[in-house]
C-alpha cells in the first residue's frame, strides 16, 4: 500500500514537472517579450527549480569518457566483468594506461543510492589505479525467482569478485560496506585465500556504532526490529520486475537523509533559484548535477536491510566478536597481512568519530605497522569521498597507503 501510494504521487509529480518545464521554456524563449521584463524571469526560474525537484529519476551513468595520466588524455571504457542476480562487477579500462597500476576494488554502498554516488571517488583514483566497482542492482527490478539477498550473500559476492580480479588487489569500502568488506577480509585471511586484498581501506564505516552515536545510529536502536518490519518494509508493486518482493524503498531512505539536513537542502534550492534569475547557469547546473545524483535512489531487499539494522546497529555483532557468516563466527583476529587504513570525517553526522577506527582495535592479529588512522579535518560524510577535501587531502593518503603495501 505504501509503495503504491508513492507511485501514484510520483506519477502526478512527473506530470507537474513536465508542465513546469514547458512553462519555463516558454517564458525563457527569446521570442517571448515576457522573458525580458516583468515577472517573467522570476516565474521561469521558479518553474525550473520545481521541475527539477519533481522530475522522476532512474539509474545514472558514470559517464567517463577519458582520464588524464601524466598530462595525456586516455580513453575510458566501462566493462561489466561479472554478473550476479543482485549486482555486477564493473571495470573501468583505461586505454594505453601504464602497466602495473595497482588493482583497486571500490565497494559501493548498498544504502539507497546507486554506485554512481561514488563517481568522484572513481574519477580521482582512475589515473593511478586499475579501478573496479561493485554496481548493485535496484531490488525492485530483481524477480522473486532470483531468490533473496542478505549480508551473507553480500560477503560471498565480494569474495567471488576478488577471485575474478585475481591476486594483489586492494579494497576500498565507502561507508555501509565497511562491515561486510571487513568480514570478507577476515574470511579470506582465515582460509589463506590467495585472492585476499593487500590493503583494506574503510571510510566513514559503521564498524562499531557504539562510538560517538549519531542520530542515524540512535534511530536504529530506539525501536525493536519488529517496528522496522511493520513500518518501513514495503512490497514492490506489479509494474516492476520484482513485483511481490519485500524491500526497504529507496524513497524512504532519501526522505530520511533529506530531513536530517532539510534547512541546508532548502537553502541550496533557494541559491539555485537566485542563480537562475541572475543568469548564472554554471552555478545552477552544479546544484542540479548534485541533486540528480542525490535523488536517484534504489530499493534494498528487506532481509539485507533488517539484518544490517539488527547486526550492525542493535547487536554490534562485529566488534563484540559475534558476527556470523553462513553459521560460522567471524574471527577478527584472522587478518594478519592485509594492511588496514581507517578514514573518518571530523564532521561526519552519519558515522561518528571512532566508529571506523574501531576496526584497528579489533584486528588483534595485525601488526601495528600495518594499521593507520586518518581523520579528515572539516570533512562531513559525503566530503570523505567527494569534493575538494577528498581529492586534495584524503585521496593522497589512500594512494600512499596502497603504494606502500603494493608488494
């Protein structure tokens, strides 16, 4: 019922968005006298802001065509190297790139957004690394016949994909996947898997949410798991391939994130409105590009979402040494030769300070020389992996860590 009501509302807004777009184009037409004086420019700008906010969105594209290496332009090609029911392994092949670049698997969050949320992360790492990324599917598009997907499956996917990439790779987990990525590293270490990563970098990950709990953490702990089952789990409607599947809808996740910083989002749209009136198209487009990505959301399977809430946020299974994969307890002391880098943002309001750093403490089998912590001053959650602080301050730390432990 919840999902169907949302679809009705979304379709109505899509029609209103189309009408607003047509109105803005009419008012901005040079042949229209109203585009030069009176309230025409103001009304056109207002309609354009509304049209953009209400427009329906699908899965964005990474859109990489080239990258620069040593001042030379190289063509970039996206190739899907391996496919599974709930995700695929994507490889960014750089034509003519120097041989021997470190292989890097970027593990994208399965938290309501597509892997393209990490476009800036991939772009920054492309020149110096052979980059791969986990490209998760929207659960509403996965037929019921393809089965279920939970944390156990997530971990299995990572281990299988490392087997495809081969020995000597490095792993970068951004936010939510820090837990399954760390678990996969433990399992591969305990079995002496030759494809285990040389380094594991976790950025803004909820390894131990008892440390500096944020409002997101508190929301997950103040209600029993039954509340989440009854109030935020919905059934995919008939018009999608995954009809009948129980999911945590992406639109609910987006609503939660938007409400956390509603004032900032309102000010961003007000600024976009003023830029349009002033004719500052470049600034307005920058805001549009951000929200095109931010509002592009996908669904998670109910079993994955509920298991994450329970194991990561309520039971704190991993730092307590109680996390189980396929019926077997994860041994956090098994990691002995995978160098671990924990990165946190000083102003992260989703994963508090100390939550990712906890991975260094629980890795009891790893020498201190193979552990490193970096706190990015002034960086919020999204600033850890996108923007100037990521490009100029954080990425160099990661690059140095990979180079140091690449042999």
